[in-house]
C-alpha cells in the first residue's frame, strides 16, 4: 500500500493523539481514536473493544505518578502490509525539578481507514526492561 502524504500525516497525528490523551488522562478521547472492535495487547494483558479499552487505560493511568507525560518518539509508518502500521517508542516521563524517565515501551499500532477517518485497530505495547 502506498500512502498519500495527507494520509501519512493523519496516521502519525493519530498515534501522537493517543499519547496526548494518555497524558491528559482522557480515557473517552483515547477510546474514540480506536475502531469499535479494536484490540490492545501487551505486558498488561489483552482488551477488546472501546469500552474495555476505556476501563483498562483508566486503571493503568491511575497507577502512574500524577502528571506523567506520555511522549511518542521515532514514529515510523510501515505501509508494506494490507493495513498501515505505526511503530514508535513511548517514553513515560515524570516532570519536575529533576525530570526523570519512569518507563519506556515499544508501540506497534495497526490502523484502518473508517468513515470517521483513520482509527487504531490494534495497539501492542511491549514494556522495555530497565538495564
């Protein structure tokens, strides 16, 4: 699949918006970025569908320090398959006088074009081990 520049920008923005919603603790906004039948999987388990996703992220975010930033880094689109995918790095940062990294993960997201625009169909989160 070869993507038009406008589609590439929309897909990259979609990935960044997901992490912006996580920073804002906006579970409703986050869930709306996904297809109705979306799957999120990884080290924290598997959830299917927007409602389960909404509840799962709210639980995960509640365990993070207040004000944690979710930063999308090095996002690259892979358009070699039937559906485009975004591969990126997620860096969790605790801001303050001595800003510190509290975690990182590899993120793989498969996206689909819907009548409402591009949406995430699959989000796989693999936490990176601390050295």
